[in-house]
C-alpha cells in the first residue's frame, strides 16, 4: 500500500541553486552536468531568439517562445536516457533541438510545411502537439506498451498549467497511476494559458496535488533552477511508476508572436521574473566556483551564434511544397470525399 506521505509534494518548491546563484545545500549534479546544462541553455535561448526573428521575416508562420523556461526544457532532456521518449508541445522546440533533432526539421511544422518535420522514431521524440494535453495520453500509451514488451523506456511528457485543466490530462494521470506506467509528467507552470492567469483557471493550491489525487508521487520544484529540474526528472526516470513534477517558471515572451502580452499582464511582473532567470543564476554559480571564465563564456556565445546562423541560412532557403501532400498519410485507404478533394485541388 502506498502511503499518502510518500506521494505528497513539499509545501515549498524544491531547489538546489537560488535566484542569486547560491547553492542551497542539497546534492548538486556533477560539475560537468552543470556546465552542460548551462551550455545547452545558452544555445537554446539563442535558437529561440532566432526563431522569433524568423517570424518577423516571414520565414515562420508562428513561434511560441520558451524564453525563461530553458531550465525546464534542458533539465528534462539532459536527464533523459537514449531509450526514453519525449512528448513535447508547441512550446517545447528548445527541448527538441536539445535532443539533437535538426533545428530546420523542428521548425518545419511552424513554417507550415509538414505536421512533423522530423522522424519521431529516429529521435524518440513524438510530434509536437498543438491540441492541449493529447500528448499526455500518447505518453501513457507508449510507456505502458513498452512495459508490457519488457523494454526499459520512460516517457517524459511536457505540458502547461492550462493543459492540466483538460480532461485528457486527468484520464492520462489516472491510467498512468493504475497501470504504474513509467511516465514523467513535467508540468511547466508558466503562470498563463495564453491570457488566462493560473488563478482564473484553477483553485488548486498547487498543480502537483493533481497527481496525488490519482495516487501518483508528485513533486513541486523551482522550474527556473536547471540543476533541480534535472535532478527531479532523473530521479523520476529511475523510480518505478509515474511521477508528476510541477515546475514553477514564467513565460517571458508573449504566448506567440501573434499575441500582445502587455494587454493582460503588468510589466513589473515580467521584471520580477527576469530577476529569477535560469541562465544568469547558473552562470553566477559556475563563475563563483571558477568552473566558468570569460574565455569559456565567449566561446559558448560564439557557438550559439554559429548555430543560429546555420538555422537562419537553412530557413532562408525556399522549399518546394507539394499541396497534394496534404492528403497523404491521412488514411491508408483514402475516403471518397478525400479522393474527390484531392482531384479538385490537383485540377
Ligand atoms: C484542446 C485545445 N483547446 C484549446 C486550445 C487553444 N490553446 C492553445 S495554447 C492554449 C493555452 C495553453 O496554456 P498552457 O497549457 O499553460 O501552455 P503554455 O502555452 O503556457 O505553454 C490554448 C487554450 C488548444 N490548442 N487545444
Ligand atoms: Mg502556461
């Protein structure tokens, strides 16, 4: 019998490095992991800025920025093993690029070319889901199937605070707990579902309790502390059964480039969260420990610039899109209506 105490999250978010870059006394990951978290966050943020710029140049239809959420996305991906599967949303391009999926293939969806521009099986990364919370069920299904087949595979699913109010999430949590499926539900609580603040969409004191209600071990962590997110996800992957992790973070940019966040949130709130930046705090910590110096930081900036330039170059190339592809891969045997529509388009 699982006791309630074993499932409950802490009242305060767990953390390892605070907003000022001070170690809080817990067991930190090894130095090389801290450096790699930092490196990937710097590269990820530069990619994110590049993708936003591409929307302004008409090279991307839309881009949901994850600036400010790098600790969640990079911490989770670095904690994953090769055999694990990632189930991302539209917000999580930085996580996918960090799992070594070629950036141009990731951005193909947001450019409007393909529903998924990369091979999910090659990278063990499911297509980015736009319908909220559908990926939670996919993750549970895959994890349960892997377990039945005797495979050591964990599904890590990323979802937002808003997505936790969707029915799909509740079905997924329930099945995961009943089946003891190896799933990590990482809730990136960034405070908003587009313009709707958390307080208007849930009365729960913490989203982590939603896991406890279904009998699942649940954690509340500082989602801007990459070392903490990494540690929590790694522990969750190593443990039996599912875990829900609520990571407190903030969406620094608007919902997408098509949204104006100044219409619904005060700028001092954004300023407050800029003071809790995930990259700056880790940089302060690494410099204080003399694990990072100016020369190393400059090399890293140069690497990030180089990668961004490569993304820019690839995305500035025009692609040939065959409109008839719209009908491919929908049904093995197309319905008569689709056949007719395809013919009409072709003519
Ligand atoms: C099933 C469904 N309902 C509504 C939408 C429209 N929609 C797109 S993003 C979004 C907000 C999601 O907020 P959250 O889960 O917190 O994720 P975030 O965008 O903050 O990362 C909504 C309502 C959708 N994509 N899917
Ligand atoms: Mg949100």
